[in-house]
C-alpha cells in the first residue's frame, strides 16, 4: 500500500479550516513574545527521525508475542511501511537496519525502493547478543568481551561485515550495543572484560570508513543482571575516547536506572563533543521500550531543552542522529510509531519556544522561580498547530493518526499480506 498525494490532499481539505484557526491564534501569541514562527516551523519540518527495521512488526516480551496481522514479512515490505509513515508525517525519512535480521538481497533494488519513498539509510546495527545460524562460536558468555579470542574475532568480523553492508546502502554510521556482562559475582574479571571490549572496539574502529561514525551504546542491566560491561554513559564515553574522534556515545532513553538525570548526561556529552545520537522510547520501571512520551513527557521536554541548547552552543558536537527504539507489544506498530514521532516533535517544538537568553539571565541571578516559569511556560504551550503546519508545508497530513485510520491502512495491509505474516528478525 502506498499513500497517494490525492489522499493526503483530501484528508487535509477536511481539516484545513480548523487548523488555520488554531494556527493563527497560536502564531499571534508567539509573535508577541518575539518568536520567529516561520523559523521554528522550518526547524520542525527539517527534523527527521529514523525508524528501525525491527519496529514494523508486533513486539513482545520473553513471555510471549501477539501479532497485529498484516506484518511486513520482508525488508521490502518494511520499507513500504516506513514509506506510509513518512507520507503521513513527513518526519520518518530514514530507516535503520539491524544485521543480520534485515540483510538486503538486492542492494540496487532496495535503494531504489527506499528512494521512491524519499527514505535514506541511517545507522546500521550489529547483533552479537544472539547466536547466528551456522556460526562457529557462541556468544553465550559474551562477544567483544569474551575470554576466548576466537569469539571476539568472530564478533569483530561481524561488525566489519555490517559496515560493508552499510556502505552499499549509503549509511554513514555503525551502532554497537553489547549484551556482554555477567549474571553472578565472580563470573567475570571486570577489568579483563573491559579491556577486551576496548581492544575489540578499536579493531572495529580501525576499519571504519573516513566519513563514518561509530556509536557506542550503554545499558545498566539486562540480559545480564549482575554486571554489564558497558553499563553507563561514562564507560561509553571512555571507550569512545579510546577509539578516536569518529566514535561517540549513543543515548537510549530506556538504558538508565530509574530517575537518572538524562538531560545532564546529554549536556555533558555535548559539551565534550561526544554525543552521537539518540534512541527514543519511554519507560516506567526499566528498559520498557514503550511509546515515546507516554509516561514521562516532561522529562523528554527537559532533555530536548539541553539538546536545543547544545545544538546552538556546542559546535564541537557533530550533527545528531535520531532513531526510535521501542517495542509496541499490544498496539498496531504503525500507530505506535506515529504517536512516537508526534511526541518527539512536540517535545522539540516546545524546547524551541524557550527563551534561552532570559533563562540564562535568571540562572545567573539565581532566580530559581523564574527559571522554572520559563521552562514550564514553554512546556504548557499547545504546539500542535506548529507541527500541523510543518507537516502541511512538507506535503504530509495535518493529523497522521486520524488519517491512518480513515484510510484503513491496517485493513489494506492485512488484505495484501494476510493474517499470518511475521516480521523478520522477531
């Protein structure tokens, strides 16, 4: 299924009068505050978030998985699904592949398909947290950190192969997340495991193309519950520095212990020029991987406050990569992704409303109350008309979720693919 321009225009025609009324009201308020509304809309429209290839099917837990039917059974169908998202939202202009879950069979054809949807290939992701079919060595006791050199070399070679796949697609970055760690005290020598990991990452980094980046992810626990080799941002930062200037820390919002001040981590990394990108999701208890903004929308806004400040004041930090990394266990995956994309743009738009100059004055004067007022005034603003205008200007629909349902997208996908398809890699 492909969303046609005529369908978008028809959906917008029904909503345009209401949109104009809401947009004009908000625009007048923002202009009186001295804000450049057009500039904000342009920034929102330019903000693109990569959709991971593994997010187009129903998610699950270790206890079970429940299909939502009409799932994409091939990489081609996954890209078609992202094309639907991008046509509606105009903010899902990239796909991030997980290898070996989604290896293209025909690179030329898959690139042409993606281009037909105006989709680029974002970071490629290696997988050493599962044993692969016909692999000689097992990752049961770790991959890049393993005590056995043969296992480490197999994991290193896999990452090199992922880079080669990415080169053929036009990707420019490799994301490394390790499940390596231990389940019981005494199982690992912490220093040895860390040293092996650093040496392995440096070997992978040595084969990185000149115009590529390496993103090093971290996570405090799971699947190992006593220790994780790259357990926090400081360890990732240290490893990135050891590798070189093309290596960066990647922040996954769910990869933190409860109540961690993620915005402070973001600020510190940007100040040091080492924040490479983001994996967006939300959580209540741990790495829940649920819909962005569904639990802690204010925390997401505070993170974007630091991101906006950093993008304006930290030229030493590279342009950031953005990606959703969530698991929609009981939702239609495409509806969940639409909600996530909307929540990300809403938090970004609200952060763009913050008067950073006034905030700095209040901070310097230790006016704590005024600092809070500045932030919360921006957060309490209903910015949805700005998001609607950004989508409208870019050729998307005013209300993506409403249009998705009115166009019966899921019913059409089930009609095309059947009830029993299962997304690859899950």
